[in-house]
C-alpha cells in the first residue's frame, strides 16, 4: 500500500502457528495486533481507540469468525472481503469487494452490503508464492507415467454426486486416464473409490494426493494435464494456485459468488475459453482437451505467457485498484452520504 496515504493495522484473530507466513504477515503491516487473548468487547475498545477509518473483515462466517466485533461498529466504514464468498446479511457491514463476474450489478438485491466492483478479479494474489525447484516425477506422486491426468485439489466436500458422475464418464471415455484428488482425510479415498466402482470405473484410477508444504504442492501441479473445477462451489485459492503453477483450469460458471470465482480468475489471467456455461459444455470441453494434446499445450503456453502480464497476478495494479475503492468509501462517509455501490476503473 501507499504509506503516504494509508496506515495499515492488522488485527489477528487466529492462533500463531509459528510459520514463515505468519512472520511475513507480522512484518507487512504498520502495526500487527494479536486479538486472540482478548474478548470481543476489549477488541472493540482497542479498534475504536486506534481510530480506524475502514475496518475490513477477512473472515466472514468462516473458522475463527468474530463477527460480534463488527456488530459493535468500532469503525465508521466496515467491509466484507475475501474470506467469505457471499453476503454477511448484516446491516453493520457497509460494502463487499467483488468484481463484475462474481457479483454482477443485477445481484445487488441479494446482498446486504453495497457492491464494490474491482475492474479485474476481486481476489488478491501472492506473486511471492515459491514453487519448489525440484519438480516430482509422476511416479513419485503415485501417478502413471503415461495417460491423461485429470486433477482436482479442491476440498472433497465440494464434490457432488452429479459432478462425480461427469468425472467418471470422462475416465470412461479417455482410456488410460486417471483422476488425481486431494486426500482431505483418511476416509475419503475409500469412499470415493467405492463410488467409482458403483459407476463401473476401476477404483485404481482414482489417485489421492496427501497434504504437502505449499512449495512442494505447487510443484506437483506439473504432473497433471488439466484441473477440473467443482460446481456449484468452485475452486478459489486452489484455482489460483493451479494457475500460478501453470496448470490450466476448466470451470463452469455458476449462479452465485462461490460458483463464479474460477471464472473471475480465468478472465483475469486471459483464459476465458476455459469458462463453460453448463455441465454439458464443461464435460464436452474436458473431453475435447483430453483428446487434443496440441490444443491443451497451446493453452498451457498461453498461461505461462500471461502469468506475468495479465491482471490476475499484477499485485501492484491490484493494490492501486483496491486503494481507489477504499478512498471512495471514505470520501462517501466524509460527505455524509450512505454507502453506495460503485465500480472502480
């Protein structure tokens, strides 16, 4: 951020895990305040005492939420951003930061907050995410050396029976292909393999990836051919990780914020041709790409070229747009006007 115009304070409500990311975050702000030891009332007192102008909630209704702090209105302008892909449904949140894909203007009646649309993707991305220099081989990942690798590292609770049907049909139509999934827990492998068998697919064609440190996780994307997104709840960070690692993502645009995030990311990285509008189109395009190595290779090359030029990973440009949004929010409050929806740029 432009420190001549903004003073940035972080209020942490999560436990200190001792990670390098935690240390990096602590050093990234003008002030880093740990609110874990204090109750909501004391947190409200501290934030109000710090004379915060704009309070941005990065958690929403997710793990570790402390919505009661915002309900007490410790800041004159309060914003819902990033952590929760939807409305808070609360009159104490003034704005939600979105883009024209995840929340088009006609969606305003479905949000308690005023929509603030950034010109590209709403999602901030970290261009300092390291990718391990040592890329694993397919065999090291438990994958066949030959054959098409469909991949989805989304949390498995996003996999619906209807979507799983699509994936099993793809395996049936692409001989030698496998589906590489994230092993979210000890039971998911057995259960999904049983579901594959029920659909007439050899369970051995489902392969599960254990949790890894982020650099190693990003590096193993190189072993996959195509990332298959989930619907109606898309990949979010998982999709941006795949794109950062150079793996094309195929999505189907949904009807809600949570189901349109991958479309936002693909648009911002210059790959709108990987956005489909129905399950049928999604299945058809996945099959076409699996059968056309040259077409898929061209998409991978385009992604490699766009990664350093497209808006999705332009941190400086994103920051300028976000600062423009905050400035207009503050100007609106200073002018005595009610929060109003607007677009940046």
